[in-house]
């Protein structure tokens, strides 16, 4: 009798069906009346008839993954937070242009479908989608035996949002004298984990080891989920008293602090971000000490405590900060935009193909 079956090849379709069943309620909870067709279709349907109220609706889209942070989740067999990281990486790019996220899809590739593990990942995605007002309208779990190990997986996602054309945020709105507001991160977020893993490997430190400096298990400290900025920022943008005061936003992800801020500033402008306005979280200091390096040397890799920037009208900075604080986002003034002639030696000028402004960090971090 032939054993040339899908199961014999290492693909368990029944496990996949069980995983879908386990995640159904969490995913369905993100569905409002705009989502049609229910759960489990070949394609998600989203009613956009409300766009007829827009003068010129623009769709915004973003896609991303979580990177090698998943290796730590796998090592600890803890998968309930990695979904929030995914949503943060994808949806918080949508808000940067001022768009409201509408819906998201996810993709999980794994060596072996373990239904409870897959369901835990997707439940994390769904909870974060609900927190950002995003419908999780579809996804895919692909089993790749022989390509990935039984406990290996990777996650990715894509989202779509909408913004009125005359409300798009960006460098063209920024003027000299605008204030740069920094918003606190919750830790490493989802960038620079290849460096983190390299540092720990060099010190022969395991993810399940305990660290007094990190306040517990190393891996659990590293898995602190990415802070979500979309909800609070949508609240700021929708406030009639703050209409038009936010000129651009920058999500601090790969590339670090200066490069990401430079992308949303106009050519000819410059900003000096004052390090003394905040104290990087202990996790950055501990990792830096382990590596025998300075915090400054990691500014192009880690967010060092700043997850998002807002460039706002100077006369509204205090109001924006107060509103963000009320929404649970600690924030502060970290710099000011200038168009004056200046020696730009040592500045980061644009990034990722964007010919933007110039940014450098100055001073010393607060203790």
C-alpha cells in the first residue's frame, strides 16, 4: 500500500483545521458590520461604501513581519504576544500618513502546525487588531515540513487604511519652528533582535536564564510586546481642537532614531534630538553593558525608548502631549525643526530612498 500521502509528507490538514477552529472566536471579534462573508472564506470582504462620503479617499497599505524576535518566543514556547508585535509593525506604519486602518491579513509559515500554538499567535494578532480598530479579515497558515523545523515559524501581515487626500501627513506640511514630540516605547519593540541574540550568545546567556538587572527571565523581558500608537494618534487627529496641528509622524523601527525621523522632514530642514530629554529603558542599558558598548552606538539599531515621533505646530505641542498622556502614551518635546543654514556634518540625511531632512542626536541621555 502506498504511503505517498500529504500526511506522510509531513503536512497535517486536520491540525490546520483545528487551528482555524480555535482562533475563530478571536478573529470574529474584530469584525464589525463592514466585514461580510463571515469567517473562513477564500477572500475577506470589506464594505467600503462609506468612502462615498470622502472627497478624495486615498488607500494606504503596509506590510511587515516581526523578524527574529520569533526565535525568543519559540525558545520560551510563549506565543501570545508576538501577534501584537506584528500588528504594531504593520498598522502603526499606516497611521504615519494619517490613515485610519480598516483591515488586515496575516500569514504564518511553520514547520508543523500545532493548533494551540497557531491559535495563540492569531489570538494575539486579533486582540491587537481590536485595540487599533482594525478588522482581521483573513489569513493563511502554511505548513512547510523539511524547510522549517517542527517548532519553527515566521509571521507576516499586511494592512489597508484610508485617509482623505487633503489630510495626508508628511514632510510637505512641516515648517520651521515645528516641535518634535517623542513618544515612549515599551522596550525593544520588534527591531534589532539579531543584535540582541548575538550579544546574549557571546555571553552564553540563555533565554530561560534569570537576570536580576532585567527583573526576571531574560526571554520574558525581551518579549515585552510592541506598544500600539494607532488608537491614541487617531484620537489626536480626530480632535477638532487639534485639527491640522500634527504635520508628520515617524514610526521608529529598522534604521533607528535619526534615520526614521529624517524620512518625514522636508529637504533643507534639520533637527537636533536632545538625548537629555529621556532615559532609555533598563533593557537597553543592560544589553549595552553586556556588549561593552555605549547606548549611542545602538541608535541606528534600537529605538532606545522612543517608538514614535510627531512633528507638530509649536503652539499646540503641550496640548498634543497632554492628549497622548491621557491616552496612555508618555511623550515629551525632544527637538525643534529649523530651516536655518547649518553645518550638517554628522547628521543623518534622509533614509530608505527618501531625500528628507537632517537629524542628529545631541547631549547625553538622562540617568
